[in-house]
C-alpha cells in the first residue's frame, strides 16, 4: 500500500504564493512520474504539472511562468510552488504518482482558495 499525504493548501490573496507538498509512504518502489492535478467545482480534474525522474517537467499553459514543480526522490516527495495566484487557480489540488509498474496513486486533495 502506498499513501500520499498532501500539505500546504489554504486561503491566499490574489498575487500571493503557496507551496504544496506531497509525500509518499508505504511500499514505495521507484516512482517514475510525480504530478499535480486540480479540480474546480463543476469541472473535470486537469493536469497542472508533472515531473519525471530525470527532472523533465510539463506544465499546463495556464500556469507556465507562475508555477514550478520539483521532486526529492530521497524523500519520495513532490512540490508545487505557486506564485502570482489568481482566483482562477482556486480548486482542490491532488497529488499523483506513478511507479515503474505503471501503478497510479492519488492523494486525498488539498483545497487552494484565492480570494481577497
């Protein structure tokens, strides 16, 4: 069993920053891809950013230049640094990890609210 625990969400004013963290624990074997998705009310869950073991990243167009994804394999942890937040970034953010056997794991989600 693998558990993903997210932290760092909350309420922030427009233009502010937040840093999300997600740590995997349990029977973790060779995580290949780590990523973050988000889901706003009434909308589908969309990819925000992903990063593979070699460090290559992929970011959604809507967050390029504002968000940065990074990983620490020694800690089985992925981070999402979010800057210049705006109300459109309000959503539940989910951590996602895929291991070398293509098994996919999800976190429970953390709420990010951008509002004045």
